[in-house]
C-alpha cells in the first residue's frame, strides 16, 4: 500500500493558540494517526527569524511549538518530526525554486501586500519600509518545505491557502522548465469551520494580544473566557448563534453533534454565564491532560531536542533524495 505523504509546519513566532489547534493541529494530528498516511511535521524556525530576532525567545518558542505537537499526541515513532533548520536540503531547493519564480509573483503574496498597504496607510514614503527579504521570500521557502518531501497533502488553516497555491504553482513551473521533478501538492482545509476571530473580534493573532493560548493555566483560560464580550441579553432570551464568539470557539473544540446541542441551547435562551462555563469545561476536558504533558516537556526541553534530532535524520534522508533529483534536473550534480 502506498502511503500518502502529509506535511505541515508551524512558525514559532508566538505561543500556540486556539486558532492553531482547530485550523491545523487537530486535523493534522488526525491524519498522522492514519495508517495510509506518512506525516512529516515540523517547526518552521527559519520562517520565524524574519520577525523573532531575539535568540532566547526563538529557542523558547521553538520548544513551545514542539511540546505542543507532542502534548497533543503526535507520535514521533510514526511521524517524522523535525525542525526546518536541521534540514539544509530545504534551503538548497528553495534557491532552485527562486530561479523559476518571477519576482512579480512574490509581490502579490498576502503578507507582503499587507505590509505594503500598512506602510501606505501610515503615509510612509517607502512602501517597503520594515520589509526584510525573509518576509518577501516567505512563500518561496515554504514551497521548498513542502516540495522537498514529495508531499501529497498539506493540512493547514485558511490563512495558509495562498502559500500552498504558491507551492503548487512553483512545482508546476519548475517541472515545465526542467522536466518532471517535484510532486504537486494538494491543500487539506477544514471547510466546515468558520474563520476564527480573536477575543476582540479582529483576526486571532499574537500581535493583537487577542488569542486564547492553548496551555495557559486553567485560571487564566477561565478568565479569558469569562471576559469575552457579549450583548446584554439575559437568561431565557433567545440569542443569535451566528454572531457569537462563544459559539465560534465552542465549534473549534467540540464535535459537530456537541456543537449542534450547544447552538440549540443558545437559541433556546441559555444564559451567557452558563455558555461560558460550558465552553471552559469543554476546553478543560480537551486540554488538561495535554497541558500536563506540555508542562513536563517544557520543564526539561532536552527530551524535545533529542526527539527532533532523531526526526531530522529521517527528514534529511527523504529531502536528500528529492534534492538529488532536483540537482539532476537542472544540471548541477
Ligand atoms: N506558514 C506557516 C505558519 O505560519 C508555517 C509553515 C512553514 C508551513 N512552512 C510550511 C505550513 C509548510 C505548512 C507547510 O504557521
């Protein structure tokens, strides 16, 4: 039986939060458990370097992200689990992809365009102010992350959709120029989930301080949930589930049938206090055991480092084969 290769990564630029869980971690971990899939999951530490330029912080965030995967049940004996920086073949492939990538193609990448739009809004003279080449090249490196492993499927949140399209596009361009070399990947999105807003209603993002962190202590989690803004409808009054953070968050952590009941109760007049309590209980049921594992791993990150080093050896084997194929295709071998 040939297995599908499933690959995904997280950039360690902040502590993992509810958006990471629902959009990427939960679906990715479910795929990793399937016997018809071989997972390659990693921590995109060189991707973080364009914004995290404090070595101690980068190291801590790397461990936080790695501990999160492991605490939520990633089995490193089955999945190949590594950090990007330990696989130099990826960077070599990235350089080859750069040579078939039109510069204008990168100009249209969301993150770069958002940075430029922000500069113009601020009235800055230089539209590229504060943009480093790490940010500009982000989609190229990410394409190399994916193509280096003959990936079939990339489970990611919606915010990464364009990046996977870039990887597809670059693979196709490269193959046209140099002959069949890279496998063209597919994206795997959880289409059933609504986009996840932060606690203030804007996009959930570490930079807005509006996230629900996965492994905060229970008192902090409870406080974050209890503080969520609602309207002033009291107990017994029908509530609108289409416009409620409580419902959206509940859906991220519960099964569709549990969510259905929650929504029915919500419409039937469940009080906001009760709804918040149920959300907290649901998250605790899901996260209390992983939190314990996470806390233990963070107390002694050398276990994490050892696990990642073992994964890197396996990752380099696979990426080395693809790199050699790329070199033969272009005439550097
Ligand atoms: N861009 C992703 C994030 O922000 C991380 C990432 C890097 C990634 N390379 C990848 C995800 C390859 C999937 C596949 O978290």
